[in-house]
């Protein structure tokens, strides 16, 4: 399988050197691995979730070197990706930062609602200020806006809002339809992300019903572990494959130079 969502210690909240991630992926028999560290955020935003802007060239160089070294060692194929926040007030800066490097893949992620990084365990108390249905509505509106922005190839962890178990009191179906439609219209893929299995919600992102809605609209899917440690590379991929099959998928897509190609499951 292919793991298109992997962090390294550069982001400041992951452990392990790049070679250790590659070794772990090789041991799991992955065909492709894409490193996707966090794109530095504009100065108005918190700086502790990402590498510093001046580190970007070294990150790109490290991935290129890892790619060559892995090819010489029989694989897996290593791709250069980035995970870029959806920051509606900083569209131009994010667009420019993405354009500055020859990425194979750009993941788009909604981690912020206003100034709140709602997936940060240190800020979990702020959930108390939200009625869950209002929170879900706001979150999925931002996912649709992120998809429509044209900045991203894939929307990562598309129902991240469930991470700490804040669940709606109403049927989330309409938000799933809205998300699938937004992805289809934008030509964006949906990520099946196994990190949720390691979080309080104990579920893959997205929920089966959201993935089914994507499938009905013809939205392609990718797989990613969102590894923050080498042992997490490719973790939970048997369950990811099961979920994809149950939703009706028989293939996923891989991105090279931001062009998708199909890979059988
Ligand atoms: Zn993320
Ligand atoms: Zn990530």
C-alpha cells in the first residue's frame, strides 16, 4: 500500500529521523511513502506546530536525499509532500509558500477554527464553549472552503472534528454530502487517515458514511498514517483497506508532481 502522510522530527512534535521512517516503511512492505511535514505558518499564527520557514530548503533536500537513498536500496519510492493548513485569512501567503518547492503532493488540513487549533490536546478545554452541532457545522464549512480553494490535492483527515469524541446530536449525513460534493467539484481526493485509531475517538478518519458519500460522487481516495513516530508508518492499513472496500473503492490514488495515478488496493 501507499502511505502519503508522514511527519518527521522537524515539525517539533514528532520523533525519529527520516531514515528510520523509511526503514519502518520498508519493513511494512509499503510501495510508496510521502513525507508531509507541516508547512510553516504566516507570522500571525502560532509557530510551534511547524518547522521554521528557514528550515524548508533543508526539509526538501532531506526528502530528495532519502528518495535517492531508498531507490538505491530497493525502495520504497519516497515522495516530497507538505501538509498545509487551511488559513482563510492567509490564502496568498500559503499559495506562495506551496509554489516555492516542487512538491509531489499537497495535503490540505483544517486544524484551525479562527485562532483555535482544535486538534491540539492542550486546547481541548475550549470544546466546552461549543455546542457540538454548531462546531461540526462550522468545521465542515471550512473543509468545503479548503477544498474549493484549489490549493490542495487531498483533504487530510476529513472529519478531524471528532478527534476528542465531540459528536453531533443530529445526523451528520448532510455535512458528509456537502463535503463529498465540495471535493468532487474541486477535483480533490479524500484521505483515509489511520491516526484517528490512536486518538480518543478510536476511529479512522473519515467515518464510513463520509467515505461512501465520496465514493458515490467519484472522489478518489488516498491512504495515510499521519505518522509522528517511525513505528506508526503504515499502521492500521489493513483496517483502512477494509473501510475503503466497504465504501466501494477498489483503488486509491498516488500523486507525483501533483498528478494523480491509480493504484490497486
Ligand atoms: Zn493534520
Ligand atoms: Zn499530519
